C-alpha cells in the first residue's frame, strides 16, 4: 500500500470530541491512500477505548500509539510524526474536524 498522506492526530482526554474528529477524517473521499495515526498521551478518560473501536472498524487505516505514561504534547507530536509513512502530513488535534473534501483539496 502506497501511503501518500499521514493524518497525524494527537489527543489527551478528548473523549467528548475524538469520535467526531476520527469520523470526519475517515469519511473523506480521496483518490489516494492515507493512514490515520493517533497518539494518545495516556488519557485517563475513555479516549483509548474510542481509538480501539476505530481500530477494529478501520484496521488498515488507523494506526494507534498508546503511551504508557504522559509524555506531553510536544513529545506526543514527535512520536506520531515519526510513525508517519506518507509523503505529506496533515495534522489534527483530537478536538478538530475535517470538513468534507478537505483532505483531497489539500492534497491536490
């Protein structure tokens, strides 16, 4: 699989927003392969369970990183970016949304 875009999402205790964030990316229509890397910075709410649910539904797209201890936002971003396989990186925070068509427009 030739990944052209790595969608990099960092999150910490964002259970109220993360499901919508992930769905907004996974609903994108593109003419290229992309991956969604989600770095959870040892959340204490149900953030991890939400990511695990999306991993079950989208095992070929979602790439989780579950930190065992809180490493902070900068180190979380670094870990997610290091895992990226795409030619391009599209960054989202765990409480952001991607409007329909956004990923394809940015790629074009």
